[in-house]
């Protein structure tokens, strides 16, 4: 079974400190400067219930550890995941004056994953420029309720099962 790594922000959820959709937020994460409201991307539950049978799953966000753990507890309470990595596993680089937290997939070797077994879905291609064979791009999601990128992604992922 391959390993499928999911980015968090704008890939599977979008967060804001104010309500931005008609419907209620899916969950809240307390924050010292005001709670964050979290909305799941459309079809996230359907997506996860399918991919959990196809792949080993993991999370890798360039946000902080507290946040990653909160998302893990809210979304993956019933879905086993291999690991939930945060910014501390990223590498900070400057490209054209812009700071980027790259996700160095070679770190997975420590967990005994070979790169040929690894896929990663992320809405920021700049974080994965060194891994064209592993990287599956997805459009950033900011709350469009008509979005069906996760359903389209299932069609792509089918080829790797
Ligand atoms: Mg993202």
C-alpha cells in the first residue's frame, strides 16, 4: 500500500476567525487571539472514507504542532493515520525573496518509506518542487461550496491503488 500525505490548509479545510459560509462551521479551534472556525472542503468525508481503504494516510502541514494535532483530532478521530507532521519537519528556504516551508519528502526514509511509495496532495506547488513524481496538485479551497476537486482527485488516485 502506498502512503498518501495530505496537506491541511486550503487542501482539506479552510479556517477563518469569522463566519464566511452560510452553514455552521464544522469545528472550532480555540486560539488566544480568538477562536478559529473550520470548514471542511466539500466531499471531504466521502474522499477520506474511500482513500483510507486505498492508502496509508498521513498529514503534513507547515502550520504549528498544536494546530495540526487539533485538526487530527477533529477529522481523523476514526481514521488511522501514520503520522501528523507540522512545520518543524519542513525546511525554510527563501526563493526570490519569499519565504517558503518546503516539505522534504526524503525525511520519510526515516520511517522506512521509499519515495516510490509516496504521494502528496498540496495546494502549494512551491513546497514540493523537488518531487514532481510524488506531487499531486490541487486547487486552493477558500470556501466555494461548488468545489468538487476532492471527487476529481479520487479519479486520479484510483490509478495508484
Ligand atoms: Mg495548503
